[in-house]
C-alpha cells in the first residue's frame, strides 16, 4: 500500500487554512458565544479585564466569555491566537 504524497501536503494546508479563516473572522469582529485562546502566555489570565470569565482551560488553551469587545480585549492582554468557541461542533474541554 502506498500513500499518495498529495494527501500529505493537502491535509495540513487545509487545516492551517481553516484555522486562519476562523482567526481572521474573529479578528475582524466575528461573534461567537465564547472565544478559545490557543497557547496563552504566562500571566495571561491575570491580565484579563473585568467582565471576562474563564469557562474552561486545557493544557494549551483557555476558553473565555465576555462582553462585545472580548476579542480585542484578549489580543490586548497578549493572546497569540483567538478562535471562536461554544459553537455547535466545537471540541469540549475539561476544566
């Protein structure tokens, strides 16, 4: 059995493209019930403004809820990547 090398290239490109689209939509003002911050820096949770609640946390991410300016507040607090969360089909985290 041989593996078609095109799949080895296509699958990671589609995954990176999808994550990029989700991040761009959130950055441009997209709304979701919550926001998923991937790879939060040390001290990130301490720098969050009032009104932002931690919904759950995992080893490499944290899910937060807040007011309308949530995404801008997360980037201002040092979030490297913010994705939508709480939508149908989102992966659950244990908290």
